[in-house]
C-alpha cells in the first residue's frame, strides 16, 4: 500500500518544487494537489465557518505539479481532485498529456464534478446537469488521448475531428481516478474510470462499496480497479484497516503552510507511516 500526501499548492505557502522534494525525501510515494478556480464572493474568507485560507489562494494544480515533477524522480503526482466540469476538455486533455510527459509517466488524474454550485455556475455550467457533462468531458478526453484523429459528439460536448498532441506517455492514458462518495460512484468508476478516489473521513463506510467495486470489476473482466483514499486520519490502526480493505493508496491531508510548518507536518506523518514508506 502506497502512502502519499494531499494538499493545495497556494500563494504564500511552500513552493511546489520544494513541496515535491520534501515529500519524496521522507519516503512518501505520492503528492496529489487539489484545485478551486476561484471562491465565490458569497463565501468571504473572513466569515464565520469559512474555508481554510489556502482555498482562496490556490495555484493551478497542473502548473504546480509541473514544478514538482522537475524536482522529483520517484513519487506519483496527481490531482485530488481536478474539477472537470469547470475546464474545457480539449485544453484539459492537453494539460494532462503534458504533465504526464513532463513527469515521465508519473501522473494520475483524480477527477470530480465539484461541490460548490456557484463556482460551477460561474463557468457557464448548470450545476443540475454537471454529472452528465462530467461523464461526456471525460469520455471526450479519452478519445483525444487515444486517437490520432479524434472527434466526439454528445449532448454537452461536441467537436469535429481534430489533432491534438502530445499523447500521454502512459498507455492508453494516465489512470483516471473518479472521485466521490455518493451511491452511484461505483457506476461512474466502472463507466469511465480506472480507479476510485473517495474521501475517507469514515473509513468503515467505504468497506461495502470497495467490495462492490471489486466484485463488479471482476465480473466485467476489468481486473482490480485500485482505490485511493483521501484525507484518512493518520494512525497505525487506520493504515492497518485500509490495508486490510485492499486500499492501494492512502493520501494524508496536510494544510498548505510555510516550508517549516510543512516539514513538521510531513515529519509527524512519516512517523505514523514508517512501515509503508519508501526507504531506498
């Protein structure tokens, strides 16, 4: 089981090149970054119960991961998660293929449909139909990655034949990890994903859907679709239980912070995860 870190790269926090190096030096296996394109003004940063400061000042995850890619050699780099319904699929397909090339095939594409209706709507997307749009944009990107001459014709995504390079280093494309914890998430993983990346605030609640995913994937001859759990509370007991459930990767969440504070957070997590860390 691989142990990694999920966080935001943010203005005023440790730079992503130093963050990637710090994660790799401590033996972790992965660095995944989240994103918000913006924060609606209806959610001011100084209001009671507001989100952490770095939700308001995040860097673009693909640019940040590019910096982390050139400062690391081993760790997996990913998004947790990329808000696909807020991005143009033709441009996003190129960004994914580009970071896969820059990282020499170390990228994994964690994706989701978003949770803030106003943020989604500001991109011209109807929050009520974001699920269908999400599916079509992923399928359209997969067509671009796998076809020299790609086209797609759906209800929400429609484009004529086009050429787009680079193609991903990983074949047929970087693993697509579908986010979400809802009742239909296993359906989405099986429809257009290569794995599942749920939030793990309640690890036991994931036991049944992990078993369901494994059973249904086997029935469809899909193999063992890996599960990456995000934001698991760091404890030896939680790690042992995740391993028992067959989780492929655990991502511990850390706050975006200064270099010194980030080092302290990573050191604390490394003590908990020592048996699982890369020691070579």
